[in-house]
C-alpha cells in the first residue's frame, strides 16, 4: 500500500515528464516591439531561443523535465533544461488555452506569445525552403 500511495503523491505534485507537452510544441512569437525579431521554439526534447534575420542567433538547450500545475483558467509549466555549457536553467510560463493557445512568461506577464504555423513565419524565419 505504501509504494502505491507514494507514487500517487509524486504524480499529483507534478514531479515532471521528460518530454514537452503537445500543446507547447511549436514556434512562438509575439507582436511586442521589444521582441520583433525574436522567437522561441519548443520541441519534444529542446528549448530553442532565436533572434535576428536568418537565425543570426540561436540558443539551443536540452530538455530535462517539465512540471505541470493545472489551474482553472491556465496551466503553469516549469520547464527545466540544460544549455550547451551544462548550466541547468528553468523557464516558467503560463499556458492559456483561449484562442488556440497563448503563453505568458511568469516574469513577463504583460507580453503574450502565440504559436505560429511555419507557413505564416516571416521568410527569414522559415525552417524549410
């Protein structure tokens, strides 16, 4: 009985998965002027930050785990990842299901990011020719 109860406690506390949730996978951009040429991409195993024309700057990070905390109007995700230098980092974001899904970073609640389809990206951000 104790191992089952312990497993349930761990699961309900959101210890985390080691794969990105489907609703977060994609390329995210914002119309906020400060981030005009910026994007981030969440893949099943990576967190990628990019900026500039023709991917002038790409910061590729490797997913460690994702914690999920479901609320009534949104979901708080804590994404743990590691950069190329081995530094462990985390990204906390709110996922809002309305209008096809939107993201607000926990530390930048006023800026709204939206998922974009590859065909809607500016030509310099297209992943395929």
